[in-house]
């Protein structure tokens, strides 16, 4: 444990800053020095006329993350903020950030992950510059391996795009920018909950920006995202429940808006061309594990599926159940209707939200296996086109969602 708890360490006593770079963390002592140094370089190179500060928002890490951050040599002042001892969660780090942004009267905030290995000083430029050019939310655009970010590719991107009509490719990217004007909105939102206090924070921030008519753009990052990648069938932990649960819970709050949205439109892109020559690292996938977890769901969750899915969707799940691993295919239209059924029933009395989320995980594993099979021989560009086609299928199926939603929520107009 750190020797003594201090909520804030502000060695240079910074009271005001026009720009903030934030690095949220928990137990990142070995990694945090690198993004801190690159952030300092980016601020000096591209924002030399701007009063800036680098803030580490931490969960009181026991591994000396605080010391590693503060000892990293920078010309830009640094502030360390911590949640109370025992209070974990990425979203709780952001709550401290929002308050500090308000206190500092900051105009622009750039957030980068603490485990980034590919960050360059230019990332600070790409995410920060649009905030001084009329945009208030900046999502990243970078090449990722086709099997990195499967929750984004399979759920977060197609769902947010079909719901809110905005094509934001990385709605849970982890590296993004937002204007200081959004900080009070985030602080005061009544939609804050336990999932948002943890991994639900990124999709929550993106969704609130979309629904508050923020000027949103995507910024080319110039390098692929390289961080700690994981096999999509392992170590899912609470992240799935919190991210997908946040998407579903916000649908109720913003139904007056998304029920009227018929099509998606492109989101402005800031910067020129991807220009990447570097390829992201490989992500290995254990297909047998994905199929086994999909099959295990039938024994464990069939009753829940039957209660929330339409008879047609439920029946089609059993039709694909016995397909062999090599030929396994989970059609996109079926996947879209399954997610729409689940979203429409989420939060209903008598249907436990955590059980609903847990029952979705084996189906997600099945859908991921299908995507791996379908894109195995594809280039990353071809796989990207396949994801775009999937999103178009979600949009085409949206009338099904609206019908299901109105059946479950009769007061929705």
C-alpha cells in the first residue's frame, strides 16, 4: 500500500489550466512513465502556448503508480488524484477528473490509456487540436487487429450506430478528447450507476455526448493501437457486463431520441489518411474455447433466453448449435435481433440484469467465433468492410427493435 493516503498531490500548486492530459490507472507503475513522457512531449511540441497539466487519476494503487508518475521527468506540471482507499473503478477515476476539470476551468481534455505502448506525441495533437477548432468530443481512429476489440466490433459500434445514428468507430476506445464544457454535464448526469463507475465509463461518455448534440469528430491517430491485448474468449471479467449493460440501460433514458433515428450518418474525420505502415500485433484466438463456452450456455441459460427472446430467435439459436467449429456461422441478422430482444427486456421487473448479461456472454462467444471464421483469410481492410456491412444489417433490422421496444415499453412513442 502507499505509505499514506493523499487524495491529491499537486507539487506545483496548479490552480488553473487551459488543457489537461489525463492518464487513468490502477496498478500501472511499470507502464505509466511512457505515456506520461509522450504526453509531455506532445504538449510542448504542439501546445506550447497553452497552459497545460498532466493528471494521473488513480485508484490508490498499491504498486507505487503514484511515485512512478510523479518521478517521471516532465516540463509540464503534474497532478496526482486518487479515489478513496478501497474505491476502485475506472469511472470513479473519471469522476475525480470531471471535478478537477471544472476547478481548473480547463477548455480541453485529452485522455490516454496507461498501458499504451504505441502512443506518440502526435496523439496529443490529434486528440487535442479539434477541441480548439469547434469540436467538443474526439474519438480515436486507429488500426487495430481484426480480433482486438471484439466487444466494440460486435456490440458497441453496431449498437450505438444503429441507435443514435452516429458512426463513431471506437466508442470505447480508451483514448479520446472532450471539451471542458462537457465536464459539468457528466458530473451532474442522473444516469451514473455502478457499471459507469467501472468499465462502462467510456461508452457512457460517448453516448451522453451523442445525445447532448455535442460536435463529435474522429481523429486519425497515425499508428495502430498497441496495448495489452487479450484472446477475446478469455479474461472477459466484469467488463462485458458493465459495457453492454451501460449501452442497454441508457437506451431507456434516451429512447425519445433513438426511436426517431432512421439512418446513420458519417462522423467528421479530423486529420489526413491513416498513413500506417506499422501493423498491430497478432491476437491469438482459441476457437475451441469459444465454441465450448457457446455450447455451455445452452445448459446454463436456456430458460433466460426463452424468457427474453422471441420464439423465432430462440429457435434459430438451436439451429446453429450443432454446427462444427470450422463451419460455425452466427448470422448477423440473428445476432442483431438477439441483442435487440435483450435490450428491450433489460431492466424489467422479474428479469435480473446481471443474469441477463451473463446469459449473453456465451452467445457473444458464439458470434465472435463466427466472425473469426468469416474473416480468417481476410486482410484487416476486408475485415473492416465486413464490420461495416454488419452495421448496415443492424440498421436494416432497427424496425424490429422499435417494435420489440414498444411491446415491452408501451408508453414509448
